C-alpha cells in the first residue's frame, strides 16, 4: 500500500530594501494512528516553517518525526520510504518560484526502531544530504518478515537564490510515501 503524507513547507525570503514580512507559521504535527494488521503506513508532520532569510542564504529546520509502521507480518518484507518536493512559490504578485532543486533533505539516523531486520537511513549525516530535484530514498528496511517500525527526524535545507526572488512567503509541499 502506498500512502502519501504532504507536509507544507514554507520559507520567507527577505530583500534588503524591503521590510521583513511576518514569519509566523503554525506547525501542526500529524496524529499517529496505530496501523491495522496487514498495513504498511507512513505518518509525517503536516507543516514546517523554515523561517526567513535574505537572498543567497540557507534556511534549515527539522521537520519533526516521520514514522513507517509495517504491520504486514508474517509475510512483510522490505519497504522503502521515498521523499519528494514541489517547487516553492510566492503566490502574491509578482508570482516567483524557487525550484525544488534548491531544497535539500537528509533523513538523519533512526530515532527509534522496532522489529527485526536492518533499518537503513537514506542520508545518515548532514554531509550526505541530497537535493529534492528528484524523488529520493528517505529510509528503507531489509526483507525480514515480522511487524516493524522506524522513526526519524529529517532536516530540510533551503538554498535561497541570490537573484530572481522577491520578499514574501514561499510555499511548497514535501511528500513522504512508502511502498
């Protein structure tokens, strides 16, 4: 079963001559639901704010806990959690886009695991972070039968371009899925 979780990611870009826009954003964690037997599920936070910064800077924040629960025992097997992103768009006039290749991701190590098999982070350290220009493996589990779960707290890093951006709030979607 493939299930997508779409947390909203926002960042505010400041231009030197313009006043700073409000950087307020509500972060609402996803509710964890115990999976029914036979299901492979993923949960992730529904929103994250990267704050604000000037052109040419980087903004980063941890998303909050992402959890995969594999209740497909006794014939479960391997699973792979994938992460992808949309572009980040300023919707007020003039409409401006920061491409998804400017968003980087690293899963970090597991914060919790349960069950047999090997849990493999896609990007265990900040040095191994990847851009979200294309879908990436966030975490995976080897083909060992039995109920298992893994949680991690990934980090998003937005590289704000030096040019082509204007002050405002940019919004995009980071999607985690598992299969």
